[in-house]
C-alpha cells in the first residue's frame, strides 16, 4: 500500500506505468550495468539498467555524444569540512535527450545526473571514474578532461556495442 501511495506521489507522467514499475524494481537489484549500443543509421546510445535473474531492464537511454562523467565528494564532507570518504561518480546528461521506451521523453529541459557505483574513498572512486571514462572512450565517446582529472566532458562520439557491469 505504501509503495502505491509513494508511487502516485512521485509519478509525474513522464513515463508510462510499465517504465515506472521498471524504475522502482531497480532499487532491489544488485546487478546494475551500463550498455553502449550502436545500430546502423542511428547515433550511439548509452543504456543504464539492471538484471533480475536473466531479465535485463533499462532505466533509460541517452546519446553517447551528450554525456559527461565526474566524481566528487558528498554531503557529509561538505557539512563536516573534511573528507568523509563519501565520493561518488556521476553521469551527467541533458534531460531532454533521454530516449524512453516510446521515443523521446517528456522531461523538461535541463541537466540531470545519475549516480554510478558505490560511495567510497577518493582514490577508489577516482579509479572507478577513470575506468568508466575509458569504457566510454572505448565505445567511441570523445571525452576530454575538464577539471583536475575528475571531470570529463563529451565532444561527440562513435560507438560499438559494449556492456559493463559496475
């Protein structure tokens, strides 16, 4: 009952009931993944999703050419004023570029982000962030360093089908 009420409060009409359910079920999966896909005549896309058993589900797809990757410390570090080992990696993208199950999304324009991997110390997070950047580059993304080795922005891309479990 609580999930239904929470769902009604959170549901904003930007996706259908099936995608809404898929998004909620992802919270219970420990097997998240990133999939880079290129189909003939279409720009390469990045799918963010998860596995439940042998079933693969996607939260959303975004163009590979429109992603940025960065890592930063979290709220605990900001509040205390010293490193609290709460670093995370984020995938940044334009909300209006999200490709849903039925085509382009209804999301408002503006930047959004998706948190990847686990919270942890700066060095382990940076290692994961660099591996993620290498993965996207291997898939054809043209990511260039933009800020002290912890922010990479896209300048366009080419892709081959790739998948990574993170």
